[in-house]
């Protein structure tokens, strides 16, 4: 076994290179250029949120990481090997948002069948218990609720004890308790060295559960960092004030002004250091009726990902 | 079979993994797949009832049928047809699995195309035993007479040979949307059965039709199933027909399974 434990962190780093490595990946479907040159490296044990609006290329990228699609250009590797090889060894598993279940078999049979295909597996009962569906193990899949089916997909993903777990909108249909249990299970496995990449379009979920957020828009990575860093990048404040004769050049000369809009006597300024800008406006420009508003999380996300000109596609 | 690594829950996740033997083919998969079919009342109904109805409708009395009587000939034909249909309709069920996203899910496991195809063929051929047993039982009870050796040969050839239609069902099931699969299969089975000489015996074929029919996928198996009664003349052609179609249909099924990773 080629494993070693890093001292000083609670994460385990396994041999075998980066959990995910994408180099210059492009993928098109006809005229749609879904992925436009994504470079991404995810280290083992990281919990990474893949955040973006519908149509950002998240799903296409995930398909390539899972070996379900091939890039037109560039390379994709998981745990130092071709995605299909990693899947064949049970090193990579995924929880998809929809489908992937046979309606006419029971919950337990589904996991048992899945387990039978892998060499290295965990106990079926343990997986059912961890996913919280041991109690409904004899129920037909077709009779399960959306949340129960999602837990079943999770149990199926756990059974091969994957080193990389890819989740596509994982908590869709789950109630609050289900969501909490789910993320608790994910967290405890990350400490064993499991890497988790989850796609979501909720900044809240990404911010709450991921070590790192990779923000994609129109098939490109537009931001990559911790939740705090992402928010900081997008979370400028807006200052509005009234000036008698606003002087564009003088206003732009104020340190910290990042955006400026003048409508008659009304001035709107975008800035990170809003206090300094406000002080300058009040002290040297004779500004009146000054107000400062902060952007929320969702607005920050919108700032980074929105683009009114192009239609969204899943 | 599952192997649990004891005590690894707290330990690190192992990267030292191997791929399964035989492309993931295993008994658990086979058992669960078989149970799924046996639980499907509709499939079981048609598999059993259809050949019974056909047997009583088509009970013939006289034509030259070689070493057995006409009833024996018909028994072999109808049992074979039942086996063809059982194989094809069972395996074409993959169309429904595709619609549920299951084949895509299987692409996230080590299961290889040939192992999956083999599982489906074995399950289908297990189901095909039912019409064979039912029709041979009825035939013998209602006056079909032929040398025992010829009947055993016909039974075994029909059972093994009808697996060809399991491959056909898989190829169609992987190719067409599930709502169309069953109509196409019903139509195809009837036409292929005529071409193969299942309903109208091959010796009755015109020369021109026979030249065409020998290229159709039921021809070789049907001829060989009747060989005990009607003789082995032309056997090399039957073998060629069977081997050729097995390669074409099996190859198509594996290729279509591999291709089938689309989202639902």
C-alpha cells in the first residue's frame, strides 16, 4: 500500500498525484462551445465546489472527469491515470442528480449489485446505514421518494470506497436533516483522504461546505479560491452621493474608486475601501445624502457569473 | 462478490486497487438480473402463453416432415419461435434501463461491455427454456412423434441457437428509444421468422426466396434445429450464417453499450 500521512494536518494525502488534473480542456457539442480551455488541479483530500450558473459547462466538465466524455482538446487525468482506468479500479465514484437507478429492484439489491462489480468494496449494510436508508432496504427503488433515491445514489457511490467522489447537485430533493447528515458523512471521509468535487449553483452551499470554490462561467474558470476570497473579489460596496458639480476626473482620482457613474448631480461609485472613498467625498467634495450599500453573497455570485447577453444552457 | 476490508473505516483510503476479473462478470449480477425478469409478470405471461396459443392454432396434420410427423416439425418450430421471442424481448429490456439512466450508471463501474452482454444473454436464454419446455411438453402430449435423439438435438440447438436473438434484442434495445423498441421487436421477430423458415418450412421455399432467406439471422439456427428430422444438407451454410450473425449482432451490442453514455 502506497499511502502516507501528512503530519500537521488532519487530511490524508495518498500517493498517485493530483486527484483531478485538467489541462487546456475544450469540448464542443455542434456549435456550442461548452468548455473553453479549463485548467484545474485538485489535490487529494480537498473538498472543492464547482460553482456556476446553469450552462456554465459544469456538467460537461464532470462528464469528462468521470470518463463519460472525451475532451476535444487537452487532457484529463484522475489520480494520475486516465479517467476510465480510475473508474475501473473503483477509485472514482459519482452521485448524479437524476436517473441511474433501476426502478424494479430493491434499495439493498441496487447497492449489492453495484458492490458486486468492484474488487475493493465496503460492506453493503454499512453503506446503507451511512446513507440513512438501511430502514428502507427492501423497498422497491421505484417507490422511493426523490430524497431517498438521492441517498441511494450516495450509498452506491460509497460502496467502492472511492478516493475521488464527484457529486452533481448532491442534495437536490433532500430535506434539512438529510443535507446535514450528507455533509457530515462527506466531511468525515475527507479526513481519510477522499477528495470531493461537487457541482452546485448555490453559493451558500459552496461557501459552507467547500475548502475551495472554483467558479465557472461560459466554460471558463473565472475565479478560484476560498469562499472568503471569492466573496472579497466580488463583494465591493456601492456608494451613492449628491454633488453640486461632479467632476469626473477629480472623482476618479480618489484612491479606491473602481467604478463611476454620474447622472446629473447624482454619483454612484463602486469601491472596496468604501470608508476611504466616503471620507474623501465628504471632506473634499462637499458630498450630501451619502449612502453605502454592501453586496450580499448572491449578488457577489451574480457579479462574477452573470452575463445578460448569452442564454443559459444546462 | 463483495470483499470487505475490515477496519478500514478509520484508516486511509487505499489507492492500491485492481480491476475485476472477467470484466466484472459475477454471480450476484447474474442472480439479480434473473430475478428481475422472473418478477416481471408481463414478460413471463407472454413467454409462456404465446407459444401455447400458437401450438393449438397451428397444429398441423400432414406434410412431409422427414423422420418425424408433421406435428413434431411444428413443435420444433413453435418452441424455437417461443425461444427466439423470449430471448429477444427479455434482452430488449435494456431499452428501459437506458431510459432510466442505468447503462450510463454502469459506465461508472468496472463492468465491461462483453461481461454485461454475456450476463444479459445468459439471463435471456434462461428465460427461453420456459417456452421450449412448455411446447415440447405439449407436443409430446398431443401426438408429436420423432426419434428421441432428433428431438434432443432440436431442443439443444434451439436453446443455444436462440441466444442469437438475445444479441439482436440487445442491439435494438441499445439503439432505439424504449417506447419504439417493443413494436420494432414484434415486427422484426415475425419477419425474421418467415425468412428463417420457422413458420413455413425451408424446403417449401422457392429457390429465389431461399437465396435471400439464407442471409437472414434465424435461417441457420432453424435449419439446424430441424436437421435431425430433415437432414444435414447445407450445414456449412447454416454454421456460416450462425457464426456471422453472432459476430455482427454481438459486436453491435458491445459497441452500442460502450457508446451509450448519454444523460437522460
